[in-house]
């Protein structure tokens, strides 16, 4: 900053110049902070904003204010988000380390310590994406520690909470490995859930842990089910619980449904009942069924008697029976 005071070759004049420069810089600092306008400060320091030195100070203060605004914007839009991102990255790293540490404890057989660590993880990181996995581990820690009822409660909590579908499916499958009458009843109630994939897993799981009573519930669910994949799983589960439960009478009753996909699944299962009345029923259906169902009926007849029906119906027989799977 140039000083416009009259120059005299003595120390007093030099002192006055330095003093004016100092006042100018102080004025700029106050103006930058927004405490006073540049003109006000120039007037206070130099008597008038029209003073030559005062004019320079006003210009300098305005430039300082513009610079301060620019620096503030840079800090707001670059450095603050950068610091926040670095902070988040550090927290995420700590979160992952905490989960892995608890997981290592579980894998090494220290179930009680692992249980404490997983509970601590959930308390410390309630919004973590790993909460579902941590909850599953807690139930498994309880199982390995002999606390079956606690494990069942944890699995039920997972299924009934806002966890993602995959976590809920894992909980259902793990529950299916616990021998408890209460689990069968709980899973039977889930057959009415609106989530298609959950219903499919429940139907599949009940086929491994259910009994005759469970099979009746599955048959009831089958009558109302409209999803082909779930129909097939229900049929398979009922069959696993006792093939005699899927007898000819039951299948023909279910065959009255208007759902084409269910009829296809029923026809496929009928091929495992190698009886004369099954052949008679399928022959009757062959004459009245839709063109989409006829190839499946032919396939079932050919499986009951490959030689007789394979030759007789060779003109219509679908050759790639593997595409329909095996019963």
C-alpha cells in the first residue's frame, strides 16, 4: 500500500507513514470481518474517505472482502466435504474392523466373547449395513452356547424387523435347523406373507421340518397360491413329508383349479403315481385340456409307461423332458 502523506526527510514523517499503513491494515481486517464498512473505517482512521490514503484503504478493504468471500466459498464447498468424507471413511474402517474382530472370535469358538462383541457393534453402529449379519451371528452364538430360545427370539426379531429380504431368508433357513414345535407353527403363519420369495423359502423349509399337520397347512396354502414357483415348492414339500399325502384324490381335487401353472405342476407330480386310475385320469384330461397343458400330460403318461405311451404318442411327445425337471 502506497502512503500519500507529504514526505519529509525525517524520522517523524516515516513514523507517521508506518502508522497510517498500520491503521489501514487494521481497518481492512475489521471490514473483512463485517464489523464496519470500508468507508466508515477510512473516515475514522483518516478523517475522510476522500483522503488519498483513505481512498487506497477503501479499495484495499473491498478487495480483502472479496478475497475473504472467495476463501469462505472454497472452504465451504471443498474442504468441509473433504474433511467429512475423510471422517466417514475413518468411521467406516473402524466399523469394518469391529465387525471382523467379532467374526474372528466367533470362528475361533469364543462364542460368549463374540456375542458381547456383536452386541457392542450393534450399539456402536446402529445404522451400519452389517447390522443384519451381526444379528444373525448373535443368534448363532446363542445356539452354540445352548441358548436355543434366545436364538429363536433373535431370528423372529430379524424376520419381523426392517432387515433386507436376504437377511430374513437366512434367518428362516437357520430356524429350520432348530428342532422346536414352536418354529413349525411360526413358519406356517408366514405362508400368508405378501413377499413371494419369503413364501417360497418358508414352503421349502417346512418340507424338511414339518409333519402331517404341517402338510395339511401346505395343501391349504397350495389351493390359494397363484405363483408357479411356490406351487412347485409346496408340492415338493408335501411330497417330502409323505408321498401318500399327495395321493390321486388330493391331486385331482386340486386339478379343478383355474390356474394353468398349478395344473402343470400337478400333472408332473401325477407321473410318480404309477396306477391305472392315474393313466385313465390323464387320458381324459388329454382330450379336454388346453394345448399348453397337453404336452405335459403326454410327458407324464410317457413317464408312467415309456414304451407304450412313448411309441403311441410319438408324434406329439415333447422330446426334451429334462426341461421340465424330474419329479
